[in-house]
C-alpha cells in the first residue's frame, strides 16, 4: 500500500492504495465519492468519466497512482459553491436528460468537457462527443437537448426524432 495524494474537487486528499487500484475504485472506496459510477470496468460505457487536470478520462481505465498530485473533478465537484446544481446539471433535470441516473455522472462530466472545448456545439457535435457514453434509458434525445440548453441554445426547434 502506498499513500496517494491529489486534489479532488478543490480539496487536497490523501488515502492508501495498492499499485493496481483503479482511479474509479480509489474515488469510490478510498475517498467515499460514490457519484462516479462503474458500469463495465472496460472503458466502454463512460459512466465513470471524471476530469483529470481538466481532461475527461474514463476512471476505470486509469490507475490511481498515475493521478498522484493531479487535479481530479468528479460529479460531486460539479455543483455550485452553494451546493445548488450547476447550469449543466440543472439542464439535465429540466430537459429530462436522465432516467435511471446510472449514466448521468459520466454524461454530465463528458458534456462539461465538451462545453469547455466548444461553448455552443451543434447537435451533431454533441452526439459525436458523447459516443463514448452509453445510456440504456433515454435514447439520447433529451441528453442532447440538455447539453444544448446548458450552452444557451434554443432547443424548442431541435429537429431530431427521438431514437
């Protein structure tokens, strides 16, 4: 076991981990941050997306040791300072971009990275960017609407057919 330190959601944290511990396990078991979900353990579903030094990563494919001294943001760190939902989180709620909620943390984290790179993405750009995230409930239509709404775009005329 090795003591591992990093900044998570703006706080410096430290916990012990084995060299083979995945970042997702370190966050969930080591730090008690269970908002990061693990759906497949193979990097295919995207439920475990977090940001490491500002970039989205699938935390089930990254060793915790490789993030020592990094800045990690999880879904718990996405809320406003007063604890209210961020614009993106609120858009997911307002536009029904979630159902069972299992994929939601990864979707929100991926969408936040997209909006950081491209503040007003098109429908096609959103769909392309979120290809690494699987949702088995919503058919993606409302997720796309939520991301577009969070970017300040009018979604009333969104011309996609529900999948």
